[in-house]
C-alpha cells in the first residue's frame, strides 16, 4: 500500500509538472501585451520581470533581441530598453523562481505589480466556504432521496423522484441561477441579486450564500440521488441480503446492517473526491453572481491576459484534480478492508 501511494503521488507530481510546463510555454509563445497603467507602473512591472529573468534590460537599443517591449522615459538623459527573453530561458527561470523563492510572478493588468500568489490567496477563501456549504447541503439530501427512492422501488414515489432528478440534472447551472435570480431576487426581492459587499450586514452576507450554494449543489443532489438509488437497489437484490433475511433479521435490520453499509462503499469515495474537486469553484456561477472567488478570477485572468495569475489558478485546479483522483483510489482501501491497492496476489 505504501509503495502504491508513493507511486501515485509521484505520477501526480509528474502530471502536474507536465501540464503547467506546457501551459507556461504555450502562453509565453503568444504575442506580448503591455501592462496597464502609467510609466511608473510599467517601469515597476518590467523591473520585476527583469529580476525574475523574463526580460532583458539595457540602457541602449540592442537590435539582436528584436523589437523592444518597452522604452522607459528618459531619466538623467538615459532610457532603459526591455527585450523579451527566449521562451525556454523564461521557462528555466520560472522553475527556478518557484523552487527557490516560491515566486509565481506578478499581475500586470488585474492588480498591477501585486504578487499573483497574494491575489489568489485573498480570493480562495470565498470559493472554499461556498463549496463546503454546498457539500454539507447536497450530500445528506442527495443520499436520503436516493435511499427513499430505492426502498420504494417501482412505486409512484420512486418514479416521481427519478423523473424529477432526470429533469433537473439536465438544467445547466447558468440557466438555473438566472431563473432563481429572476424570481427570488428581482421579482420577490427576498434575496440579494449579487454577492454582498464587504460593508454589508452579517444577515445580508448570510443571505448571499443561499442562491450560489443552492445552484452549486443542485447537480450534486441529483447525482448522489441517482448513484445511491442504483447502488442500493443492486445490494437489495443480492444473495447475501436474502441470506440475512433467512437467518431471522427483519427487513429494517437487514437494510441498516448490511444493505446501506455495502452500498456506501462506492458512494463515500465519490463524496470525498467531489469535495476536493469543487474547491476550485464554479467559473460560470461565480462570474454570474459576482462572487470574488478563484473561479471568477480564472475568467478575469483570461480576459485581461494576466498570465501569471492564470498560471497560479491553473496550478490550483490541476493540484485539486489530481489530489481528488489519488484520494478517491486510496479511500476504497480504507472504507472496505478487503480492498488493498497495489497489494500482491
């Protein structure tokens, strides 16, 4: 088991390295966009890029490096000229900066000359809180609905729940939040129409979670309901459950002691994986509701072509996705002792 864990972690690190490396190289091959702001902000940005090893700086023109990216205003009769460093040299310097200084670069348009890691750190808390509340709401409700549908299999209750799940799971999140905003925010005025500001009251901030948490957990509730119903129905028809009934257990005892326990084996790992995965936030939902999380930040970084922020966001999404896959595999072995990943035959 230990060797398997070490192997999976090593593969995950290698995968993350390849994804981020390709992202960095491909993005750096795109045409360069100058940062926003006046001369002081642009000089500060290019000086930071020079210190990171992404641009050259000379006090005179150097035609061998192509066209200069920026020419600073003359100071004491002299200007500085900044030229782009070759992409692969930038890539080596990028790796060195991360490994030795944990420096992921600086924003050039979104928040000029502010560290990309600082910007991400100030926003990731919104996405984490939002998704924790979503998991707390969706997991119990989805599992309970799935259990109810399985115990009432082929009845009117089962058909009603299954039909509603099939209908609601087909609704895109942006359609759902638009519909809810129209009714509960604009028509009835019960809930805020956008994410409350920092100066809003505590009650208003609490109300601000209702719409995004509901919309974010809506698909999860439907998914858990379908998954739980399918697993429990299969277990209820198994031979060992029939054997338990013949030994004298009541239907309730057989379901609680055996059916639910075995049905939860594939369900609990999916809960863990989804919880880790959705910490990355919902890009569409955060954008529509104005939530200042890392999902919205990813979209803004793409629109502003703020590549350093984009790299940090990509690193978080990649890490969370790979971590979810590792924990999903390992959790099977902890939940069901009969399963041991990597064990010898």
